[in-house]
């Protein structure tokens, strides 16, 4: 540690030499003087750990490559460890060992943080060292540091993000070129924007891990990926995107983390709401009903109400064309933060790619090196267990398209099902299709459980041929 305080080079060990690790290693080797001039820190690359040390790595001397990642972590000359391997088990072992040895860690590993963030932060706090992860959410976009530092005292009530470039590229192609989901995904793969197995992206797992991290940062609570309500984009159809466009909306896969204490208009309470029942977003909860504690709560640990109830979810949604997130196209990411004092903020940029992500990692590395020099570390707030609001009690407006047999009385039967579930229809459009008709509804604010009940009941009507797209509408709809 004394070495770095004197202004000597800071020795870095990089774990992983793939897209991000390789880019970072080359930045440190090829632009060492530039980085030193701009940041005030001279870095010395002590080693790069990989799975296959026999493979040649462009631009990286073979002498720096090692197959012994734990050996590099334990190497006494290595002062800062950068974890860019990915996955959970090996990364957890290596990062824990580094932190326990009093070495700051920089990582881009969302899966690791969404599963073990709280424990690793406790370890970093106990060792008095940094655990920095700017690149874990939205790649190059400065987001984690603004949430952790610039907005540290802010009362944030909602974070809404487009945090997965693959799905945003696919939805943009479907919206702008009328491509089918399959065509758009094939093109994304061809351009290297989707993995051969795109499940983690299209099913929302990647976005869910990022949503968990964002919720933890915004609300100082412990949210795991498994706590995130998740829906992917595979069921989004071009015709729903086209209807959305005609209604003034763009379809996006959103990651949302929000406090659930917004009032719901009394006019849109379910028909059966008991007199005196609170008109809040949690109106569906029975009086005295306990908020569910997240799986993150340690045994015997009380889910405190200090953080309040939150909802963390990933799903496709209709975004009003006038909303700043609607203009985020192709593989770009953006995160919209709403706070009591700061108002609305939007962070936009490249959410992935080796070089953009390595740029975010380098920023953390500079911070970690400066902290080493001053024998300090970033403040890591304690996190309380998350209190996750029951998804069925969330309120939003909905879009629904259904195909029905075109005969008298069908519309009345469908409308009765909505009414029976306390769902108020805001607008309806009917499109003729030979013997069938497509009915497109926009509802007023409705409880998720009631809307899902409506879908189930509609399936039981003979004249309903197919339930099509069902999409939440972003924002409060009158
Ligand atoms: N790529 C992006 O755009 C992006 C964006 C944001 C965040 N991230 C995150 O950044 C991290 C790295 O992503 P990436 O795209 O760079 O991954 P990648 O290209 O798959 O590279 C992974 C690297 O880890 C090495 N590795 C695997 N197992 C190892 C082990 N047991 N010991 C030592 N090295 C091992 C691999 O070695 P070999 O080279 O020998 O196979 C490879 O060099 C992930 O956590 C990812 O989620 C990536």
C-alpha cells in the first residue's frame, strides 16, 4: 500500500482476458502514459489470468498470461484485482479472496453482484477496501457512481432503464422495419449483438440482474435476481408494436425499480374495494397483511420497513413516444432516474462491448488507485433486506389485443369479463379479419392480479380465439 502512496505504479491483476479483460489489458499496456497523464495514476499490469494460458493474446506479452487466477490474486505484488471472468462460483471465490486479503476489487460481473453483492460489500467494508462495479450495469454509462455518490442523499422513487442492448436492437428492428421477432434476432446474431444462445437476453435474465443491482443502489436494500419479476420479449408480436405505434407508444423492454407508495386514483379501485380501504398502490393488500420479505433476508432477520416496499421487475412495456426512453434505439442503453430533489435524470450511451465496458472499468480502477494512495475507500452503505411488494398488487394501465369470432354479442361478453374483474376500459378499437375480429383495448389503471384474472376468464369464452399481446403502459394513465 505504501508503494502506491509514494506515487509508484499501482500493480493490477486482471482476471479474464476476453472482450472486456483483453480490452482493458491493452488499454493499460498501450496507453499507459496517457492514462497516467489524465488520471494521475501510473498502472503496471502485473498479470492476466485466463482459462487457457496456451492461447496467444493479441497485444499482450505471453509472460503476463497465467492460468493460475488464485495465484495472481494472492501475489503480494498485486495491489488491485479486476475480475472480468464472469459467472458466479469461481468469481465469488476469487473476489472474496482478494477482499479478504485487503485488496480493492473492480468487477463488471452483474450475475455475481446480483447474487452476492451484499455479502461482498460486507467483506469490502470489513477490510476497508473498495468494491467497485460501474461496468456491471449499462456498460460504459456512468450510472453506478452517480447513484452511489452524486445521488447518495437523494430520495429516489423510481429507476427505469433500457439495460439490455440485444433486446432493444431486436425491438427497434421490429418497430422500424416491421421485422418479425425471429428475423430481428437472426440479424442481431449476424451482427454480433446477440449470443448464439440468446436466452439470458431475450428472457430478461440479464436485465433482471441489472435491475436487482440498480434497486440495491437506489434504495439501499438487498435485492437478488430471483426477487425480480421477469418477462422477456419473445411474445411481443409485430402487430402489437404497430398498434402501440398508432396509439402513440413505443414497445421497450424495461427494467424498473420503484418505491410502491404512489396513490392510485380512487375511480380505478377494483369494484369490490372495501369502504375505507386505502387508495394506495398496495390497495389490494388485505388490512394487516404483511409485506413479503425478500429471499435475501437472513434467517431470523427482520424485514425492516425503513426502505419501504419496492417493486423490481423486467418486462416489455408501451412507452409514450414523448418519453425520453422512447428515443433510445438499437443496441443503446439508457436509465431514467426520478428523485424528490433531482427531478428527472437520464443516463444514455453504449451498454456493452469490450472497449466501452473496459472504459468504465478503467474509471473504477483509477478511483481504487487514488483510494489506495490515501489509504481510504469508497463509503459502502449498509443494506436492509428488501421488502418486495406483491406483483399482483401492482397497478398499471394495460394494452390487450384479442382475436374473437365476429358475431353479435361477443363484444358485450368480453366487456362483461373486464367489468367483473373491476377493470375499466379506457379505449377499444375493432379491426375486422374475415370471420374474425381483433379487439384492441387500453385499460385505465388496473391491479395486476385483476388483469391476470381477466385474461384467464377471457380464455373461457367460446368466441375468444386467441389472447394476443398484453403489455403494461408506462406511467400513470388517467
Ligand atoms: N462483454 C460485454 O459487453 C460486457 C458488458 C458489461 C459487463 N460485462 C461483464 O464483464 C465480464 C466479462 O465479460 P466478457 O464479455 O469479457 O467475457 P468473455 O469474453 O467470455 O471472457 C471471459 C474471460 O475469462 C476467462 N476465464 C474463464 N474462466 C476462467 C478461470 N477459471 N480462471 C481464469 N480465467 C478464466 C476466459 O479465459 P479464456 O480466454 O482462456 O477462455 C476469458 O478470457 C462478465 O462478468 C460480463 O457479464 C461484459
